[in-house]
C-alpha cells in the first residue's frame, strides 16, 4: 500500500453495528465513516450546493440577456462573445494560479473568499451603466469563479462517509442545474418588470446564503488532520457527530497520522513536480490525460447546449419563420416558459444519474450517457414544430447536464487527499477550456444555422464517450476515498 493510497481498511465495528468508540483512538477514516449522514454532514454539501448554484446562475444569465444587451448597446457577435471570454479566461487562469491554495491554506477560507467575491461582483454587474463596466466586472467575477470551484468540490467530497460520497458530490453538482433552472424562473417573472439589471441583482442574491453557511462551518477535518492540526479535526468531527444525532459516539481520539501523510513545512508548497510524482506513485499518469479530455468535452457540450438551445427556441427554428439573431432583441414570454421547463429537467437528470452511478459504477454510466446523448441529438435535424424540438430538448438536457458530473467525480476517485483540491482546481481549469471554446463559438455557430450547432453537440458527445472508454479501469460507486 502506497502512502497516498488512502484505501484504509475501515474496522469491522461498522458492519457489526457498534456505534460507540468511547475512549478509543481511531483513524480519521473511521471517525468520518461512523458519523453517518445527518444535518452536520449535509450542511457542508448545502454550502457547496449554493456556491455551485451561484455559478450556474451567472452562466445562464448572459444567455438570457445577450439579445437585450445586443440591442441596448448595439453590440456585434464578437462583443457578446467578448463578455463570455472576459468571464472565462480569468476563470481558467485563476483556477490554475490558485489551484494549490485550498491545499495550502484550507478549503474553507479559499472557498469563502471566492463565494463572497462572486456575490459582490454579480450584484455589481446589475449596476453597470456601460458595456466596458460590465466587461470589467465579469472579468473580476471570473477570477472568483476560478478560486471557488476546486475547494467547494473537495469540501463536499471529504466530509461524508464513503457510501454517501458520490451522493454528496452529485448533490453539490446538482446546484449548477438548480441555479440555471431557478434563474430561468426568475427571468420569467422579473425580466419584464425590472429589466436585465434587476435580473442580475435578484439572481445573484438568491444564492448568496451560501456565503453565510460557509462562514459558519468548520474547516475540512481531513485538511486539518493531514496538516498537523489533529485537535481541530477532532473538534469539527465531534460537532458533526452532535449535529447528526450521535453525541454518545463522539467520545474518541484521532490516531496520529502516519508521518509521510502529514503535510508539513517541507512539503506544504506543492510544486508541479511534486504533484506529478504523486500521480506517478498512485499509477494515474495515463488516466489523468483521459480525465482532462473527459472534462473538456463534457464542459464544452454542457455550456454550448445551455447557451445555444434557448436561442434556437427563441429565434424560430422549427416554426418556419426563423428570425436572425441580430433582429431578436428579447425573449418572448412563452419561450422563457419553455426554457424554464427544459431547465427543470437538468436537476432531474442529475438525480437519476446519481442513482445509476451508485448501481452501475462511473465508467459504464458516463459511457452510456455520452452515446445516448449523441443518438438523441439526431432527431433534432428533422424538426417538425416547436413542441417536437421541446420534447427532444427535454430528453437531451438531463443527459448533457449529467456529463458535467464526470470531471469532479473522477478526480475524487483517482486523486489522493493531499493534492485533491489542487487537482480539482486544475481539472476545473482544463475542463473550463471546453466551456470557453463553447461560449466563444456559440454566436458564430448560430449564425451558420441551428443544424450546425446540433451536429457539434453530437460529435463532442461521442468524443466524451471515447475518452471514458480509454480510462484504465471500471470504477464502482463505493471506490471513492
């Protein structure tokens, strides 16, 4: 067993129904396993969920507002694309530049700074009076987006017991789809009355309680434990026990971690060489490239679909009266309702995927989703009317959303604790190149026609499926460490 293997054997007392560890020294794996699932465990997932919902909300807002902004400020397709680039280039760069912060300074402070920054800049976007002001605010917001996603992903995955970890990760990821769906609903009620500025402010404040929750929670016990702060790790775990209704089982001490597992001053500043060395030691150098391809293709399809499909509905595809993007300055209210119906299918799809991931394992499920989404894209070439389009969009939306679960779930599968936050941030940045490419090309693709957009979604889904096939082994729902 390597030092970073972390597949520590959990004592048989769990299986024998022994809840109490009074007076015993136990490992951190045992302590968190025996905490079970309750309010204390769920609180961490809820905080991460709201942060991810904020990210989803910020992403869909521009898709809904681009026709309005184009007409109000007389913007070209390039200027609209630049608003996306201004958000996502800083997002990618900050993900890479701040990747190790969560492993150096803790998951909580980094996630809290990122979440607070997204809230402040999101509200600020609603007060922008000119194009350059909105552009600048979206650039700053992109920095905070890159800072927050890695630590909150790890936050959500390190606390729950092993059998609930995929549930927690999927629950956190569900926040993105819920953010998209709720923002679509807010747009339906708010856009006509308070215009686009009101939508930006209200949508941002809706998910701002995530900042408060993160502020009230303790640091990840695993981070404290492996960074030599065993007493703080014990304190946080015992709080989780109390919140989970297991106060009588909280009289325990954590064992000293093995010497090489402790992140001390000599190895706290992880370099790229250190990270590569750890990946080699855990025999993951080849799968990392497959994971990167999986991340890029899944994020491309998700962002491309989410940005283009509302526009395709709004601009008359399937009605025989296609309106060019330049001539459409708003969303019809009936279209906003249809968009909201489709968006509601996204969290539903993630929930169904969660069940399937637990039953059949990561590789089989993600491979199947990639292939099925490519197949279901084909009927969209032969659109009959808007309701025909809406039906297949309802089928396709949950599948495309489920693909976006793959990067973080697989990183949590393969990567050891000491570089987990780093690798989640790196994966976020790498996968983000897919979202950047999608958002940069979307307006130009729509100019070429809806069928070109559908073909791109289909091809990229097959690329995703191919990258999953190349992963070195089947992964089961209980393999996470």
